């Protein structure tokens, strides 16, 4: 007679604390930009409504660099998701590679933003436009640097052997914040660079 | 899963040594214990509260007569600093402190989520508050003449908003992810639910204030203060957090405290609990005010949505009021001070919302001057302070391990009711002076009455502080785990004060009142 064997108890559901926390932080960061861009759009409507041009004399916003940054950041979404998918399969080498590529794409975006600032020839003291554009794009660079630090920290923790296929909340959380940062750029791209 | 199954993180020996009652400065540096962090928030916010109401009384007193003891620039900066300070240094941190302490206990967690981040948030808030206060007092308030002091004020404000947001993320994450088995979101205690709603609204609105401050700072620092940083318009850009509908966002956790206090001190389950949940949720939705910025949108007070929000806000408050009245009628109210403070808070909330509804009615022309809106602000902040005082009285035995002196609490019921009513209503009455010319002559009297009200509110903060400390004094009667004997939620299942790890084994929660199920 064979003994009746009960199926094993289900694994304890790990609360995804870090992912939820990162989502809240991403939502708060996103809201900062909603506020900034709302003020930007309101100011632009006022200036244009008064019959003046939005950008001051001599200033220009080329589209090539913002488009390149957008494509770069969209690529970074794929590399970040690659990192998450790889660690979920315990493929650590691919995960390290993907996080490294994501960081490189982030650095490329910072370089391109500073180059764009140089090309714009927009003085911060030129009026409301300079203050708004530099504050918004500068704040986005700050968010990008924070996202890069998050990814780098999780990469180091992964190198230390902390994440597994079953438990990789840290990398997922960094990815959530990264996606929010890219979403913010999408807003900036359409509001500042495209519809100028 | 067995009834006594325990999650790994809650598997702590309940007989572990309880922490000291009020954290000593030596132990609190570096601690990530949510109880120490929460207590420190509450203590510091109460001290700031006393100072804030005194500053408000002084800035109002400046309006009396012609021989002012303050220059108008100083009085204006003092008033603006106290307005922002009462929200960001007092009310939000008071609720956040209670949330950091109580929410993990209410959801059956061993700790707050990200305990080190919660501690870092508290210290950053404290440091930034110090910077904000000092910079404001060296002519660095909004529109101040010392450029570097103004920069410092803006940085201090920015720092404390970031800190409050970080602390809010910790509390929200605790409520979302660390609930004990069986505690679904509709079963969480009212205070936890109200922190969820309130915290979410803070996360969606305070970053916009940060955006305002960022623009003011960049313009002030790098562009000569010609647009956003212009001295005359700086405060106008951030003043939306002191006006409706945003001001209500800082009252939301108070509703949860009121509901929890009423349920416990009437000794009965809240009937039609979903109505309370709806009222708190609707109150939260109607308090989103980051879009209503007069500096950006000058005609906002003519906006139909803004006016509708002001009027509709009456609905959830009246529903909530009805629920509380029914609970008091059906239950057996125990006449303890937290119950009285909860009722005072609800009355002041009702007055604030009623004043807000009058404010949006254009034919009344109450927006012609800022006086009526200031009266509404005082009523709202007094309501929040009374709710926080109710929470401190209610959970004080849990926090200190000793029974607080209830006499102090009962005195505080009168003080806060008097302070809120005198401080707020007198200004509201004065707001009608555009319609009733006879009120012009009463200007000085009404301002003096309002100043006295603000002074009483400062006294109310001091009494709440003394009440909390009285539970920690030597010789205070020891508080039982269920200090009121009629506790319904999980915080009353752990010892007072809770040991490290809070709980031992916890049963699976099967209703919103798990302790009553246990008794059955």
C-alpha cells in the first residue's frame, strides 16, 4: 500500500517591497515633471498668446539631438528589460551585460543633453523660457543619474550574488524607476523639443 | 495554512525586551526602529507646532492698531513661514510619525518597509526644518531681502518635502506589501486606509510644490529673480497648498484616526464600514489641488471644477459625520479624552469644509480679500491638530507603555475646540466685512480673538505633548497590551510598548476587527 503524499505547501509569497517602493518613488518623481511641464505649457500659451515668439531671439532648439536621445532611451528600455529577463532565467552574464549597456546608454544621453544645451544658445537669464527649459531638462538629468545609480547599485548587488531567478526584486525595481525616467523624457520630448 | 502560521519576518519572540519608552537621543541616532522614528517625528512636530501657532498669533497680532511691534515685511514673512510650517513641519509629520509607528502594528508587520530610509527621511526632515526656520528668521523668508538666506529657505523647504515624500513611500509600501495574511485592503484599519489615501494624495501633489520651489530657486539663483524668483510673487506660487482644495489633503489621516478612536471607545464594530471607506476615499479625491495654482492659473477661482470640488467636499464629510453619529448612538461611548478630541476634530473639519463651500460661492464675494480663506485655513489646521492629538492620546499608552493623564487630554478637548473656533471663525466672520459694513469697526477685536485662538492652539499642542510624556513618567500606571480594553485592531495585540519585531505568532485575519473575532 502506498502512503498518501500531500502536495508540498505553496511557497510563501514574497511581498515585492522594493518594487512597490520604487513604483511609489517613480510616481512621485513623475509628478514633479507633470508640475514642471504644466507650468511650462501654461507659460508658453501666455507668451504665444501675447503675440511674441516663444523662444528668445537667437535661441534655437534643434530636433536631431532630442530625437537621438529619445531613440537612445527607448533602446535603454529594451536593455533594461533584457537585464530583468536574464536574471529571471538565472542568466547572470547576460544580466550584467544588459545593465552595463543600460548605463552606457544613460551616459550617452547625458552627453547628448549637454551638447544640446551648447547648441541651443539659450541664456538661462534670458527670461522665463531659459529658466523653464534648463530647470526641466536639468531635473531630468538628475532623475537619469538617480536611475543610473539605482541600476549600478543593483548591478553590484547582483555581482555579489544577491539576486536569483526567483528573487530579483532589486533589478525589477531599478527597471521600474528607469522606465519612469524614460516616460518623463517622452513628455519632455513632445512638450519642449517637438512642439516648440 | 494553520491559524497560527507565521511569516518569517514576523517570527520574533514577543517576550523580547521592550524598547525604552521615549527614545533617548543616544539610542535614536542610527536606529531604524519604526517606533523610535515615529515617536521622534511626533515629539519634534509637536514642538514645531507650539512655535508655529505662536508665530501665527504674532503675525495676526501685528494687524491690530497702528503701532505694530513688527515691521510689515517681518510680519508678512512670519505669517508665510508659519502657514507653510504648520503644514510641512507640524501636520504632515505628525500624521507621518503616527503612521510610521502605528501602520506596521495595524497591519501586523514586524517593521516599516525600508526602515533605514524611514530613519533617513526623519533626520533629513528635521535638518531641513532647522535650515528652513533659521533661514526664514534671517530675512530669508519668501520675498526676503537677503539673497543667500532666501536660497537657503528654498533649499530647506525642498529638502523637507523630499524627506516627507520618502517617509510617505515607506508607510505606503508597508500598508501595501507587509500586511499579515488575511488582511485584504478592505480589511485594513481605518487609520491605515486613511494613510494610504492621504499618502497617495501627498505623493501626487507635494512633488508639484517641489517643482514650484525648483523654479523659484533656479530663477532666484541663476536668473536674477525676474520671473518665478521675483520677490513679490514667490509665496503666491506655493500658497496653493494652504488653500482649498489642497488644504483638505492634510486632513485625510485625521479621518482615519477619528474612525478608529470612535470604534474602539464605543466598543462596537463600525456599522457600514464601507461608507467610512467611501467617505475617506472621496475626501481624498476631492482634495487634489496641485492644479489650482492662482499664480499659474489666475482665474482658477472662477473655474467650475474648483467650485464644484469645494461644494462636493461637503458630501463625504456629512456621510462620515453621519456614520460617526450612528456609531456613537449605537455603541456605549467611553468618555475618554481621545473620543472628545476626535469629536472636536470632526466638528472643526465640518466647519472648515462648510467655510470652503461658502468660499466658492461667487455671489458672496468672500474671495475679495484673503481673510475668509485664512480663517478656513486655521479651522482646517486646527481640525488636523485635534485629530493628531486624539491619535496621540489614543495610541499614547501603546507608544509609552504607561497610561497618560486623561485630565490633560480632557482639558485639551476644550482648549482645541476653543482655539480652533476662536482662531478660525473670527477670521471667517471678518471675511464678511465686504458685505456688512458694521464689521469694519470690529476689525481689531476679531483679530485679537483670532490671535487668542492661535495661542490656545499652541497650548493645545503643548498639552498633547505633555499628555504623551505623562505616560512615560516614572510611576505612570502600566498600560496593558489592549490599553482601552476594547481594542479591535492588531496594534492592541502586541505588548505596550511593542518589543523589537512587534508580534509573535499572528492568527490569519478574517475580518476588519481581528481582536473581536479572537474574543468570539
